[in-house]
């Protein structure tokens, strides 16, 4: 007695099982890219703001620079004595409401440039 089993519909079943996993993987990748991008923006902003403070840029120029280079949700704190320390903290835009959005931060420290 021999039985023949049909493979009909197996590809549809495998696709139906794998598709949610692949979609989750893609969404997780996009979420990670958003977090990494925000972190890199914080690093660049803290470095550039510290450099502007070390040069002794005018306060109006400094505020303009902060508005231009920081992420929209960023907060910038800095201290100028004895060394210049700049901290930039930002929360990435939520990709999906149920995913956590960890706060990213970066700090830069420089010595002020000598004044002529």
C-alpha cells in the first residue's frame, strides 16, 4: 500500500509563515537606522558646537548654528569654564508608537583657543 502526499499549497503556507517574520525584520532595521542616525547627528552637533565655542563665536551665531545642526528634539547644554563641554541629547522621532525611542546623547570637550 503506497501513499502519495500532495505538496500542493506548501509554498503558500511557507510564505504566509515567513512574511510576518521578514516584515518584522525590515521594521526593526528601519527603527535601528533611525536611532543610529539620531546618535550620529548628536555626535556631529556636539563637536561642531564645541568648536564654535572654542573659537569664541558670537552668541547669535552660536544659536543659529544650534538650530541648523541639531535634531528637532535636541537639547543642548554647555559649560565654558575651564574647558568647553557640550552635551547634546535627542530622542528620535517615533517610527511606530509601540516601539521604544531611547534618548541618544553625545558629549564633546575642548580647550578654548587662545585669544590674540
